[in-house]
C-alpha cells in the first residue's frame, strides 16, 4: 500500500514547476536594464586629465607605488575603515613632496574606491561583485581617446566650472580662494548632479551672496542709527543739563504772573508742587541759590501761599507748622496727614492672649502683624475680609479698636495692682480699660468725663471687655478736686485742637485759628492744675500724673507743662518710652524749663501714628509753690 521509498537510491530531480515557469526571465530582464548600470560613469575633463597622469605614473618605480599604497586604504580594509578626505592647508608652503599631483592622485584613488562601493551596494550578491570587477576604470588608452574626442565639450564645461568658481562665496562673504583641489571636488559634484539640481544650487549661491550684501547694508544702517542715537542722546543730555541749570536757578514769579493766577483762578497743582520743592531747596541753601535782589521773606511768603493752595490749609496753621518743623521736614508732615494711619487693635489680656487672638483673626481672613517691640498687646491690621468691629471676638470683648498713640500715655502711667487711679477724661474708654487690664481688675478706677453722652460708650466698652473695678462719673474736671482726691495716679488726656489727628479730621485744616489754640491752652492749664491737686503726694507707690494731648502745638503742650511746673510742687520724670522726639526747651522767643526734654513728641511722618504729646510729672508736696503763695498774699 502506498509508495515505497528507498533511501539508498538518490534520484536526481530537476527544477520544480515554479522554476520551470520562470526560465528565460534573465533574458527578458536584460532588456530593461539600462546601460548606466553596466557602463562606467562618464568622467569630467579634469578626471580625464588625471587619468592621463596615471598613465605616466605607471612607469614609476615600484618603491614609489608601495609608498603610495601606504597612504591609501586598500580593498581589504575598506569594509571596516572609511577613508578620510585630506585637504591641503591654505597657508602651507608648496614643496615637491606635497605637490598638487600627489594630493590629486590620492583623491582619485579614493573616488574610485567610493564608486566601487556604491556599485557593489547597487548590485548585490556575486553578480554584483562580478559586475563591479568588470566596471572598474576604463583602460587608460580609451580614456585618453575620449579626452581627445570631447576636448571641445570639455572646454565649455571648464568655462562653466570657472563661472561657478567665481560665483562661489565662503562663509565670511569673500570670494572662494581655496586651492585647486577644493574647486575640483566641487566641479565633480556638479557633474554628478542633475541639470535642475545644478540650477537650484546656483540660485542658492546667488541668494547667499545677496543676503550677505543685504546684511552688510543692514550693518551700515545700524551703525548709522547708532550714531544718530548717540547724537540724540548727547542732545538730550545737553537739554536735560540745561533744564537742570534752569531749575537750579529758581526764580520767583513776577507780579504779572501772580495777578494772572489770581484772576484766572485756574491753578496747575503739579506746577505748584514743583515750585514748592524748588523753593524749599533755595531756602535750605539760601546764600548760594537765592536770586539777587530778593529777600528771604519773599520766598517764605511764596511758600506759604503755595502750601495753602496745594494742601488746603489756612494761613494761620501753615505759619504755625513752618515755625514748628524744619522746611525739609514740613512737606513730609503735610504728606503724612493726607494718608490714614493703619488700623490697630489692643488685645484684652483679661480674656485672651495676643497669640490666640491673632490666630483666630487670621482664620477669619484678617491680615495682621504685631504692632511693634514696644507693645506686647498691640496688633496692626492691614486688610480684612470681615468687618473688624463686628467679629465674634470683638463682641466677646477679646480686643479693643484703639489707635497706637493711645497706648503711650497708659504705658507711661504704668498703674500698679491695688492702686486708686483717676482717668479725668475717659471717653470713649480705651485708656480706662487698658488701665484695668494692667491692674488685672484690682484696685479702683474712677472714669470721669464732662460729656454725659460720651460716657455711654465708656460704659459699653467696660461691660464688653469684662472690667469690674471701674466707677463711672460725670463731673467737670476743673471742679473734681472738690469732689474726690487722694489718687495714687491720674491720667489727663486733655481736650485739644486736634492738630495731630488731621488725617482723621481734615476739617482741622481750615477751622482752627489763634483764638481756638488760646482757648484750648487755657482750659488745659486749668485741668492740669486740678489733676495735680487730685494726686496724693504721700502715696507710697504713686503720686504721678501723666498729661497727654493729640496736638502738636507748643502752646498746648510744653507751655502748659511749664505753667504747671511754676504753679505746683511737681517735677518732670522720665516717661519710660524708648522712642519719640524730645520736647522743646526753647521755641522762638519762649524759654521753658530744661527738664521738658524728658517729655516725648510723636509725629505721623516719623512714627506712623497720630501726632501726640506725653509728659509725666511727680508731685512731691501738697503745698503750693512759693510763687503762688506770694501771689495769694499780695
């Protein structure tokens, strides 16, 4: 059953059915193969010349051939070594050993090896190797013959190559002056390219040349622009210098200009502000910058007028401020009054700690920081997403909205636990509750105010903050010694003109005059004498009075304290405040007691708080001063 297979009998079998169908395909395929694949590529004119030179080279001795073979890679190592193209240095001197023929011969052999490799890649297998062997280089005689037949065509090609060489430009924009070998390589590459590729290459070279020319033109234009800019800058500097010279030579406006400003009633605020600066500079260096024939009084008069116009003050207040501040500091004070002071709060340590309060407010979206090293309970608030005066912490009495300057008199008073303290002008209750906080709700505090309506806020803050050691009363402070006396410490925040809180109440700019200042000063003198009479001079731990105002006028501060020193047996002591400016011991024609330097002044532009004055006095005798007794006897 089935076929019998004899493994010992090897039957020779012919090609299969598929192979028999493909017989004769070699002949058909030969018809489609072009001559370009089999024939050697036509050499250029320079290549044929080099071929003629190789004919002469064959006759050289064998030792020269061996030396040449050492410098060129052989077919055996061409598979794994890639021959490096060698170029002659431009600056190298020509010699017999390094002649053009020597380098050209090496390049010819390298080109031949490259051609062989390319042909082997195109024609794979053994057939490729055979065809490559057949299609190496034509015999030398045939190359010479071709050179003679195509001599005319070669001359034309050479002319075209020369034109191409002339048009070639190197990287630096100059004509290509490389050696003949580089030119030969370029011409050989051009021969290998198609006509359309050669045209594209020429167009590209022309474009590069044009670009280089345009770059040079742009550079020239840039240089011209730079020169023009330098000239313009020099002109601008000259004009600026001229303007500066004109500004240095500040001149007072004439009578006609002043009349025009008064008639037109149209004032340029920028011009006035600049004139204020220039005027102050002249006044600071009056001897060198003043205009000839002009007196200092004329500059001062112009400055007063401009300040009143620009900052909207009345003449009286500007005159007072000019007498109070140096001219260089005056504008800073006026500018500070145009800006509101930062919002500050005081932590009520009777109910919480500053750290816990700050964390609670931060959680509610309040941006705050500690007030400063001088205060352990103050916080400054920059911004808040909730109303600071309506938070649960505020309603619970954990803090009090209070200006930073209001901390200072209580800190100077420094009340102790168990003492009897009088706050003669207590409304709205910020200082009173701070005193209770420092006393830890011990002792007794008498909170008095002459205005019954304002006492409502005092009562409300006392209840909200949890103060339990305070008694509220409504008396005229001037008559208070007849009602009650014998206090260990007294705080007198006297009513004043409010020139230190202009940022809060801009009406002060135009509503105050000399009569108001004198009226306030007279009231303050009466109140300070009544406060001194309410102090117990024999107190073991006290006997102190702190006098403070929110005014910066000398008539309401140093003058009043100096009056008290003359009328009562009191002396000035240190306030205990490490910052602030010293009080005046002399002001214009007035001379005050030397100890007034122990008082402290605070300004908006210097300390970023409301203008304030603080003085601390100690009563050392119940008797009146000798001068007062003599006046009473007389």
